[in-house]
C-alpha cells in the first residue's frame, strides 16, 4: 500500500475505534459521517459553499503568489528593500489569525473580503521569503558565466533566475496553498455568510454534529485533492522539466 | 662581461613578440579582508600565446582571473583590455541544468547560431551528445561542453580557471591535448590558471609563478618547448616543469643559469612591503 493511503487508513481505523467508545454527539462513526456527507452533497447546499470557499482560497493563493514573487524579486534587485521589509514581515507573521480577521471585518465588512485578506496575510510571507531566499541561492557560477558571456538581462531572467525560482517556489506554493486553505476556512466561519467555514460553524451552533463532521471530512478531502491533483502534478512537471536527473 | 654570460641565453626568459597585446595588467592590486588577494601584478597576454598562472592554493590565481573577467575591480593598478570577445572555461562547467548541451552552447552565441554551436560541440568530440542534459553527461563531457561554449563564440582571449581539477587523470590528459590543439588552431590568447605544474608545462608558452598572502609574482618563465609544432618534446616539458616547481618553492628557476638571482630577468621577486 502506498504510504499516503496507509496513513489515511490508519487514521480512519483510529477514528472508528474511538467512535465506538464515545457518544455520537461527541464523535460519530466514520460510516455515519460518510453517509451524512453523501446526503449533504446530494442536497446541493455543500456544493455552493464549496464553490465559494474554492474561489476565496484560490484568490488568496494567487494573490499571495503574485505579491510574494513581486516583492521577492524587488528584494533580490534592491537588498535595502529586504531590510526595510523585514520588520513588516515579522509583524505580519507574529499577528495571530484572529487579529487579522477582526481588522479585516473592520475594514471590509462581512463577505468574501475578510477570508481572502486573512488568507493572503498568512500565505504571502511564505512566498515572499521563498522567492527572496531562492534568488540569494542562485548558483554564483552561473552568474559568473552570464557576466563573462555578457548575457542580456532578459536572458539571465528567463534562463537562470526563473527556472531556479520555479524549483524553489513549487515547495513554497504547496505550503502557501495549505495555509491559505486553512486560514480562509477559519475566517469564513466568523466573517462570511457563505463558504465551508461558515457552514461548519453554523452546524456547530445548531448542534448538527454529523453535519460538522461531514463538513470537516469534506474540507480534508478537498485539501488533499488540491495538493495531489493541483500542486503535485505541477511540481512534478516543473521538476521533470528542470532537473533532468 | 664574461663569454659565458654573453653567449648564454636563458631558455626561461621571456622573448619579445610581434603579436598584438590583448590584455595588459599594470601593478594590479586587490586585497580582501584577511590579506588574501593579489598585489602589484604585471602581466601582458598577446594573441597566440598561452600564459599560465601557477602557484599554491590561496595565491590569488582565481582572483586574478576574476579581475580580468571584470567580476572584481582592482584597488590599485590598471587593466587594459584590447580584445573584443572573452571566453571562459570555469573550474566547474557552469552549465544550465535545464538546457541540453547544444542549447547551453547556443545561449552565448549571438542570434543563437545553431550551426556554429553544433560545430563547436563536434570539434570537442561530442557528436551524438547534443541533445543530452548536463546531468546525463560525465564530468569530462560536461567540461567539453564548457570548452565548446567558450570556443564557439570565437573569443580573442580565453580564460581557463583550473578547468581540469575535478577530472580523473585520463580525462584530464585528453582534454589538455584537445585544448592545446584547439587553441593553436584558433590562434587565441589564453590565460590558464592551474595548481598542476604538469598541465601548465604541457600547455603554456609562458608561466607566471605566484606566491601567496597576498598573491604576488615570484617569477615569470618562458617555456623552452613553446613554439614547437606537434607534440612538445617530453624532455623539454619535464625540464620546464622542474623549473616551475623550483620557482614555486622559492628557488632559482634554473640551476644551469649563470645569472645571479638579482639580475635574472625571469625571476622578479618584489621587495617585501607592509600591507595597507
């Protein structure tokens, strides 16, 4: 059995064993939750929330990717900018999700804005730091070669910096998507009138524990799908194209 | 002056050449924190000659090449560049791992001239390896791509920074012969940096022997086998190798030379100076 499948099976087994010892109001069985998930998907309500969350997560992810790479490139070009940004990055990273959430609701009101802003605030520093670090790690020998052969700026960016960054960023993108996924859903619970986070929190408030677990299971499955169906293929494709080992 | 002195012509002394100067270093100094670097180095490289720079580790050989390549700037002294195109073979081949051998060579050519890139690869014996990525090539083949890249652009001056140091004996011998043949055929000026005296004696017409901390010229020796067509006479090469070794160790370059160390033009030991 492949390691990811073995890990998941082990988790399900543990859940099943624990649920037999605990009341259903605390921990329903995996098969009850799976059944409830099937019903929710069949009813259609979960699909609408899923679409909202996916939109928020992907928006936060791509904004983080764009902003992080842009800032990282700026720091690579002007190191003084990196020193100026350092305290800002520390503050952003140190602030808890809830602090960003409160500020986002104050600034943007209830809706899609706060989840996206919280997602960006958590994911962008990861991409920015990976970009800045990646640029600082570009092989000095390749830069010497580019200098001696007077390669144009465009050639250096296209053939040296971008491939190098692509390799660095695939790892960072995976982390950024994971962080955006978690923080957006958390923010939706308290600042949005739609989305999986809001659905989850609503289920808890109304005491629909099966719904809560079914939504959590759905969130986990979607997170895995994003990782294995979106990020992993892109990462493998980039590595195959660039490493040739 | 005695007969012996008038008749004697030191085989290691530099001789004037009509070939145009490609590069002139005058009193070039570049000192890094900690005292490493080079101090007061003079050097002229002419078209068609291979100048070796030899010395123990830390004598500033690579710094000198970085100064010539423009990757470092001198604290003192001047560098006059009279060449149009510069090529370089690095210690590591410095190939882009995401490009094939052919594309690596094409990259440095104007208008990505594929025909010339192919010719350059074939000239270094890489027929059939054009579409291979660097990770699939052996160390020797990667270095051949680096040599092809440097020669494809038809440089006037070629810099070689310990290009064979990471290769095995047989590959090194092959590549040394390849470089010697190609360089002669293309009539380039070459600066060949190495700590391997055998390589230097085999390839170079003239050798700058450097001492360390900071790097400075200990001696400048002419190879008596220089200018010989075809394979260089092993006896002459071996003799020259000995002289270079002696100079590195601080001895006089020629036991047979009647000149005193003060008057020998091939042994220029700068006076000790206090570092700034």
